C-alpha cells in the first residue's frame, strides 16, 4: 500500500513539474494591455461580447496564451494547451494541493541543508535536507489553510461590520463565520476554477470545440475531480480501519 502511494505521489510530482514548465512558458505571452488591467479587461470582454460568455472566455484565453514570439508550430502550441488543460480539467485540485506541498518541500529542504552544512558538515546537511523537506511539505499545506482561513475571516469581518455597527463581537463573529465558510467552500472553488480553466484550454483552444462541448467538459471535469477525491478518502478510511483492526 505504501509503495503504491509513493508511486502515485511520484507521478503527480512529475505532472506538476511538467505543468509548471508549460505554464511558465505560456505566461510571458500575455499582451501588455492584459497585464496592465487584467480584471477590467476580462470583465469588459465577457460582458460586451456578442458571441456569449463561453466563446468570449475562449477568445480571451487564446489572446493570453499567444505564443507567436516563440515561433512555435501551431500544432505544438495546441498540444501544449491540450496537455495543460487536460491536467487541470481532471486533476486540478490534486495538482494544486501537490504544488503547494512541493513548494514547502523545496523551501524546507533548502533551509535544512543550509543549516546542516553550516552546523555539522555535508552529511548532516543531507540528513536535514530530507527531514526539512518532509516537514516543509506537511507545514506548507497546514499554513496554506491557515492563510485561507485568515482571508475568509478578514472578508467576513469587513462584510458583517458593514451591515452591522462595527462592535468587537461583530468583528469576531464575522471573522469566524467568514473563515469557516471559506474553508468549507475552498475545495469547491479550486475544483470549479481548475475545471473551467481546463475545459477552455483543452476543449476550446486545443480541440476547437463548440460552447456546448466546453460546458460538457467542465461538468465532466468537476465530476471526475470529486470522484477522485471521494476515492482517495475511501482509501484513507480503509487504511485507518486496517491499522486499527486487531491482528489475527
């Protein structure tokens, strides 16, 4: 069981690294106008388009991800968009979580190695590199969720204070409600965001599909991602039951 999980984690790490390389090559292609005011430009394109929101979103992504400056063949560009879109569409939340933990692993490993080399030499540095990487990965997701709670708490406190006179108990209650609500909805937000982005990249830009097909892909991506999450939870529950079961 542990070997299978390690193998699955290894493949996910490779997927994230591939996606990061592809995305890093795509991001510089955004137009200067998009970088100046991307939210306002996006809102205007979506609301003023005569072809519908889905088609306007596809066209917007197409302009953002133009790779003319790299002089890449159109077929290769479509393949890149298709790979990134497919991964986001069907494994967006898993990749997001792994990316957060991977950042923690890298930071923890660097800090552990540097401290070990300075205090006890290269051997201690290698040992603390492993320990620091493991601790960094675990702490990264925990601290990340604390940040999510803090953002929700801040927004909840500000919103409730705007509706009710800003007394101390109002800020506390609003902060708690906002933080808990954002934590509860965070997984859903990531799934919806990655599935919609993946559907546009994979269906709209890579395959040139119609709006209806893009919407179907979006729904399918959401279902697949939640199916993978449910399967993962069931595996963890079975593992916990197997550990707690008395030996024959």
